[in-house]
């Protein structure tokens, strides 16, 4: 998990700046945990970091719940395979 945080620090994702520690999930900024969740889910599905990072940058921040963001990322990744 620490490796993932280090990776995200080295390759910041536009629109995915972590919010303050006490921010709610309904806010406009996504927390690092939410980004880690989508990244981790895609990684567990077998996608490489090289495939995931550009897609996360392209999807940007959204008011969608986790499942919606994951579906959006998967729709962008699926044509690549």
C-alpha cells in the first residue's frame, strides 16, 4: 500500500488531489483512499500501472460513487485490450 502511495506521489493524477483528512465523500475532491481504491481494483483485475495511470488522469474527478468511477475507467481500459 505504501508503494502505491509513493507511485501516486511520483505520478500525480490531474483532478485527483487528495482532500483534507476530514473531508466527506460527498465533497468535490476525492480522498487518496478513494483513488487508491479504484487504482487497486484495476490492478487486481490485472491491469498494469502503465495502463491505469493515463486512464485515471483522463477520467478526472467526478461526483460518481466508487462503482461509477470504476465502470468509467473500465470502459476506457477495455478497448485497449
